[in-house]
C-alpha cells in the first residue's frame, strides 16, 4: 500500500505503544495520585461524601499573595473563599482591604469581594469566570493595580506560548501591546473593546488549553474592575500607584521651603522655582513640570521636608 506521493504508509501490525520502561503507564497529576490510596482504603462512597454536589473530595491550594498565612492548604471542595482567606489565611496582611483573589494559576480569573461567599469547586469557579487550574490562589489587597495584574499574567502566557497557532501566538501579543499602552497612559476606550474582541477570538480558536484560557485574567478584570480600566484610559490615573508612567510627582507649595535640593538632584531639569513664598518661609517654593518629569523618584528621596508626593 502506498501513500498519495508514492511513499510507503504504515502497515499492520502497527508498532506497539510502550509506557515508561516498557510498562503500562499512567501520566497524571501527583495530587490525583495522592487521592487514590485513600479512596481504595476508605471507599468511593466515603470520598464522595466530601465536597460539593459535582466536585468531590478535597482540593489543595497554594495560598499566596498579600495574606498573613501563606502555604499549601487542603480543604473540602465547596469551602468558601472567605473561609480560605480569613480563617485559614488569617486575613489580609497589615489589616489592609481585600481587593481580589486570582485562582487557577496564570490563566485563571480575578475574583472580587462579591465572590467571597461562593463555595469553591470546579463549576462555581468556571461560572465566576475563573478556574481551578493548577490550584494557585493569589490574594491581592488594595495596593494592587488590576490592569497591571492582567498584564503580568498575559506576559507569562506570551512567554509560555509554543507559537504553533496564531490566535495564541499573535493574538496574545496584540493584547499585551494594548495593556502596555493602557498602563503607560496611551490607551483609548476603543482599546478596551478591542481587548474583549481579541479575547473572544483567542478563547474560541486557540489550539490548546493554554491559549483558550489565556484571556481569563484580562476578561475577569475587565468585568470586575472596569472602573480601574476607565481611570487608566480616561483620567490617566492608576489608583494603586503601580503604573509608573501614570504617576504624578507633585510639590506641596505650602510645605516647600525652597531649599533647592530637589532641583539640584533632578536629572530631567523638571523642577523650577515658582513666584510663591509660603507663609513662614523665606524662599519661593518649587514646582514640577510633568511633561519633563521622568518619574525617577530622586526628588522625593531628596526632600527632607516631606513636600513631595506621588499622586
Ligand atoms: S494555544 Fe497552545 S498550541 Fe496554540 S500557540 Fe498557544 S500554546 Fe501553542
Ligand atoms: S527639596 Fe523639598 S523643600 Fe527643598 S525645594 Fe525641593 S520640595 Fe522644596
Ligand atoms: S521624579 Fe525625577 S524627574 Fe521627576 S521631578 Fe522628581 S527628580 Fe525630577
């Protein structure tokens, strides 16, 4: 038997498929294997009595981020995020405000306060726009910028993409370019729509799970933190103060004594004297020209009078 171009095709008997060292093999996740002995010992009914209706047993999570107790935890499926974060995790570090929790690793979604009482299992995470994935659980407080977070996870996916299919190879790069624009203050409202369009195409057409799930962090942050995206695009502001190019260094003219130390240290010659002398001071206070400022932060560490801040 010959193929269309005359080359020989495989003939039966086909070569036998061998596993590891020629033995029957089962490639699986360690966590899955770890469940097997206890199911054999205690029985399937016992195992199925733990967990939620469709997701049985327990789940291991890698609890990380801005939380008091980090580490690996094992909880029954159906445990709420609130119990995991506040009971097991000991709450948010430094008593700060909870902002989001990203579940499922780099392709998971970012969930918010409204999801805290959701029982966590495969189905509920998918319904909330995230996934169980690798069992990662990264907790974020109010110092996190959700646009920067989405960008961070997409950078990871772009690096991991094998490049075989264009939706993932090219589509994710286009999304990353748009997120970069937004975090640098060059984004437009059309860009936000374009992110959704690209995400929909990538999810539908990428060849494997990596590409199909890669837009999750972007989509979930667009859904749950829309105001933050609009602030970056319209107000050119990052409320968490994470996006460096959107930071604005300002001098409080009432606190500035006009010593000139900041002006001397500014590498961009962005600081100049004003005509204003604050009550109780002898020299005119300084001001920063935002169009020249390169946001190096040198002035803030130079000023001994706490007159400079980042907005
Ligand atoms: S979706 Fe999968 S196959 Fe396609 S480029 Fe990404 S990693 Fe490769
Ligand atoms: S170092 Fe501080 S006090 Fe001195 S001129 Fe600059 S802003 Fe004003
Ligand atoms: S942040 Fe840097 S560039 Fe901007 S005003 Fe201060 S010293 Fe100058």
